[in-house]
C-alpha cells in the first residue's frame, strides 16, 4: 500500500513538472530552448543551480562519507567556493562580451574549428557519463523503495523515469528548466531539513548534546594534514577550485542557464549568491551525515555509506518523513539530468551539427533539435543499463574521476586561449587532447610504483589541464591575433 502511495506521489510530481513545461514553453522557439531568450531571472537561476550542483549523488552519498572521513569533503566545498569567483569574474565576462549561446564557440574564435569541436566533444562525453552515473544512483534507490514492491523491473523503471524527463524538457529547454529546477531545489532542501530535525528528535538529544557527541566521535574532523593521502586538504581545496572552474565555468549545462540571464552583472550576482548558499547547504548535508552515523551507532547497525541515509529513513522514521525523503530524492535526480540532456542537445545541435550557422528554417531547426534530444535520451538509457551491470558503489569518486579525465583537456584549452595570445601552428588539438588524459591515466594507475605512498586525488584534473596547456604551448607560435570583439 505504501509503495502505491509513493508511486502516486511520483505521478503527481511529474504532473506538476509537465504543467510548468506547458506554461513556460508557449510560443517557444529553438532560441528559447538554447538560451531562454536571455530573460531568465538571476535569483531563480541561482536557487535552481543548487539542485543541479548537488544532485542525487550529494543527497545520498555525501552524508554517508561522514561515516569514514568526517567533514573532509568540506575541504573540497571550500575549493568550490573559490572557483565560483573565478567563473564569475574571469569566464562570465568573456561569454557575455562575445554574446555566446554555446561557450565552446569561444574556442573557435580563439583557436579555430578543430579546438572548438574537440572542446564541445569532451563536454558531451563528460556530461553524458556524469549525468548517467547520477541517474543510475537515484533510479537504484527508487527501484529499492518503490518499483520492486510494485513488480516493475529495473529496465522498465529506467524507461519510465527517462520518458518523464524527456516529456517536460522536449519543447521548452532552458526556459522550462530554470523554473523546474527552482521547484525541485525547494523540495530537496525541505526534505533535508525535515530529515535532519526528525533524526535529532529520534536520538532524544538536544542540539548542544548532539553536537558534543558528534565532536567526541570525531565526526567533525575537517582537515586532513597527511599530504600522502588523496584527501589532503591542499589537494581538496585547490582541486575543488579547479573542479568548479572546469565543471561549472567550462560546462555548457551550468553556463547555459547563467548566460540566459539578461546582463553580466545579474549573472555575476547569481554566481556569488549561489556560491555562498552552497557553503551552507553542503554543511547541512554533512551535519546530517554525522547525525545519521550517530543514529546507526546507537542502533548497532553496520551499513555501507551509500545505504546509510535511505535505509535509516525508511526503517526508523515516520512514513511521512520517508515520503518527503523520496520527494527530495526525486527532486535531486531531475535537475541533474534534465539540465544535462538539454545542454547536450544544445551543444550537439550548435557545436557539432552547426544548426545556428546553417540557414535552416524554424521548422527544420525544431526537427533537428527534437531528434537530437530523443537520441540523447536513448543513449542515457543504454548507459544506465551499463552502470547497472558494472554495479559500482563508489559513485562520488567515479564522477570526479570522469571529470579529471574529460574536463582536463577543456581546462587546458580555455587556459591557453585566455592566458596567452599564441596560435597553434597547425591543427594539433585532436592529438594533444587525447594524449593528456592517457598520460594522466598512466600516472594515476601506477602512482604507487612511481611516487611511493603518494596518492593522486583531485589534483588529477589540474595535472591533465597542465599537460594539455604545455603541449598547446609547445605546438604554437606568437601571434598578434585578437578576438573581433576585443579592442585593437
């Protein structure tokens, strides 16, 4: 009976998203889909980006990380905070000055068509893999709590979820997502707070007693001072900053919403407000992780980190709280996938197919956009099935590993374009952007042999970007070339 209630809630939730899609996509064109007509309210973008950045991975996995490593993850969050200011005051001015719809158009203007297409290609690869990892994690949880009890197999539940996402993003694109992400972020944060206060109540401890207990159990440990470990604080802080620069500032999904804001000043306000809010929200998730660990210890339970939050909420908290948890989980799932599939459609249409370059009429553009959108939905489905077959539980680490290999070349390309005025001698981009991830894979795989006890962590992204940058520098020449929109 409870599972039918949850299924009904899922249908109602989807109905609300469909209504928002219908309301926001009236008279929508392909330009509305790609850029939101440059009319998105900055405060809605800032709030909605919380849900996109956190996703189902944060909702489920980050609280579980406290069990083994305390607040070490927050070192990474502090790095994120630094990185957002670089995005706001270095990258966003470039994107607005050049009036970009796809941020990878910058690479074409600066380094040529080869760099442009390889940059977009790396984004498409990285975002496809990252979004499907997140999708797989949350579908697994929904399968456990809802679909298994209803006799719906994993393959069918995956098709249902993806069909829902396609249904409300197919027409409106960014124009719709700005509003649906705002709604979903609200539900996710409500679920977080209700679960936190419910657990505190179940522990029968005051907040001061609970905080003292967390400290005594070493669940507040923030800094890792052993430089040999992968979560050494400098690796996390510096790596976190570069992860933000790459995974936000050089990511079409995240920037598509930012550059849909009317002005640069509003986009920068959006980024600063968002970065401050994210510090608070991540702190709440880690506090929740500590409370969950205390609760598990009190009950004598031994759970895997990713199972900690869903298992305790289902088994020990009132059913109403569990319903909110499921709504929060769904709300964490959709922003990380709907934005990805929309951005991938935009990037593929603009960067690979050249829809904006060619003199297509609106009807032809719409047809190309629709088939591209549906094709990515099919690709997402196949990859979710693949991750299910792999059954890898280290989801957070897997996402950052993917980012380290695929965003590194993007980081190197943009750094070379922004920090130098040099030009490539001839198109070497393909070879360079393939060599650097392969070198990084070798270094990470054989780090124990090459560096003794030293473990490569989030600095992998920096190493990858640096190798790309140095190779580009080696195969380049001096040039007086400047972008058309820059002063001569």
